[in-house]
């Protein structure tokens, strides 16, 4: 008969695996580490003796959110939770951890075991892969974005005026900033001006500045945005909204590279790169006589068109990831991603507000999401609504009452009998749902599933 494997052999087995393993007693005192745990944490078994597991990990999960505490409290294992630990050199190490309860021969709980994998290499590879899909802060893997990434360094190097066209929220200002940061002017200022935000008279003094007495309130002189941008770049957003009179003045500035503050007769030379943006079709405005043709040709020396997000859906998963990372850092959270159904919904949605809208959707979900993944119920109702729209399926030609019954029972089926979630799917108050269910004699327990 084969004998039992001696304990010392268990240690050899534990030391031969790549995953870090440690065990703790019920007071979180470390009982042992394997060789991989020593390597990943940079701590020795001698150091660990008598210390607590939170001394070893110093992770943001330590404390209330501690996985091993959860396991010891609930008896349930935690599987593949991602977090960061601090190693002996105080470096952040990304890890994926799992936990389980340890029992003695009589089945009594005597402590817990935690296994953890070092994800540094995996993250490094991901970063390398991602670097192909990013240009500074701009993310994109669609062919359209990859093409823009190729041209951006060349455009940044030149000093020519650039026209960026794209719907609102496509990232025009982000591109303009990137062009500035990558140019020889990066030490100068990047000065944005939203031409649609100010009335014409104010915009003129904003552009060119003024001298005392130029108008009633002008007590002192003030530099305009063009002067502020001297040796840097000026970004004129919503250029299609400026008046004809201002278009004439702007054309002169671009031709002569000098500005004349209001109330002054002397012009000042300026060395500025001009980047303009519009969410309108400037060519159409020219055809309609609303935008000067000569100014149009002066500003469209180089034209970049940023497609709306619905025309480059390949970018959506990457952008979601980008914004999740951004908000994890800003809000010190640890959200790992979105569920499959959320990903499907977010990649099929049309985004009238483009990337800004997607960013807002993720930011909003961060407010409501308490777990590791963003779920359907964390999305705004207009995104969840398709679920209600699809609820009826092909049940046309029903009476209003029958339709209500069909909708409610379908919502209960989808939400496994959960009345609050069903109310959310239907876009009504839980109390309204309870009332309707009572009137229609629908029993939610019939749909209840674990
Ligand atoms: N490709 C991208 N990668 C990462 N972030 C992006 C990208 N495109 C846009 N964003 C982000 O989306 C938000 C909106 O972008 P931005 O303000 O540049 O848009 P815009 O086209 O200038 O909008 P508007 O026309 O309304 O002024 C910003 O927070 C920006 O950082």
C-alpha cells in the first residue's frame, strides 16, 4: 500500500509552482509562504514570521475589502480578483488573487490560503499592444484613427493652419492639444477660444485685446488671446459661428501675422500657429454665402476629419477600457470592466454625443457600480430602454391590457422574478409595477430563479 506523502514534500510541491501561495491563521498571522510568494513580494519567510498578511501585501483591498476575510466570513472562495500589491521595494505589482478556507482534520476552520499570480509581464505585453492604439492621450484602433495617427506627427511638425472637422464630442480639442504638445511650440501656450460661446463684440476684444478707452468699460489695456498664444498655438473652436465682420478681421490676421488691439493704431507682430475646428460643414457654409471663401481656403491648408464614433465602432471597447482606467485612477476604484451584455449594448449604440457621451456613460456607471464589473443596470435608461423595446417581441395586435401583461411577464422573466430590476427594465416605479401586478394577478414568484 502506498504511504502518505510527507509534509516536507508538500513544501517542495508548493515551491515548484509559479503562483505565490501564503496561508494565515484566523488572526491574519502568516503561517507560511512558498518560493514564488517570496519572489513576487520580495519578502523572505523569515521576514514574514509572526507578521500579518496585510504587512506582506499592503494592497488597497487589505482591510474591509480583504478577499481572505470575505472567504473566512462567508466560507466562499474568491476567484481571480485583480489588484495591486506593494513589494519590498515599494513597487506596485499587479496580481490576480484567489482564496480558500483551510480546515483541520475535524473540519474546523483554522485559517485561509491565498494564491496570487504576478501579472507584471501580462500587463507589460498589454501596454505594448495598446501603445499601437494610442497617440499620447488619444485612443483608437479603427483604420480611420490609425490613419490619423500616422499623419499627426507630420502635421504637428509643420506650422500650417489646420482645420479639424468633426461632430461635437469627437475629440477635436484633444487632437488640437496633441498637435500643439507634439510641435516645436510645445513650450508656448495652447490657448483655446470657443467662438460660439461669446457674442461678436466680446469675441473681437477677446481675440485681439484692447487699449484703455477703446470702449466705455476699458479702463486698462488687456492682451487678446492671439497675443497670449505668441510662440504657441491658438485653437479657435466652432469657427463656423463667427460673424462676417470678424471673418474679415481674422483673415487679415492670418495674412499679415499681426494683431491690432481695439482702440490702438499700432499692430503687433505675432508668431502663432492657428488650429481651427468646426462641427459644421464649412464648405456648405461657403456655398450658402455664410462663410468667406478666402478665409476657408486660408484655414483649410491641412484638413483633419474625425469620424463620428458610430462610424468607427472598433474604437469603442478600447475607449471603454481607457475611461475605466481613467476613472479607476481618479476615483481610486478597482473596476475591472463591463459585462458582455453591456459591451454588446455599448458597441451597438449610436452615440449622438460621440466619445464625450461614452465617457459620461462610464463616469455615471462608476457612481452606481459597487462590484468589479459594470452591469446593465448601471447604464442610463435610454441605453437600457432597447431591452424594454424588445420585450414585446412579435406580440402585436394585443389589447392594451394584454400588452401590459406580456411586457410585465417578459420583464420578470428577464430579471428572474426580481421586481425592482423588472421595474427598472420597464422604466416605471417599483410601486407602479406592484400595483399593476396585483391588478393583473401576476405572481413574481412564478419567475423566481436562483
Ligand atoms: N480618441 C479619443 N481617445 C481618448 N479620449 C477621447 C478621444 N476622443 C475624445 N476623447 C475625450 O472625449 C471628450 C470630448 O472630447 P473633445 O472636447 O476634444 O471633443 P470636441 O470634438 O472638441 O467637442 P466639442 O465640439 O463639443 O467642443 C474629452 O474628454 C476627450 O478627452
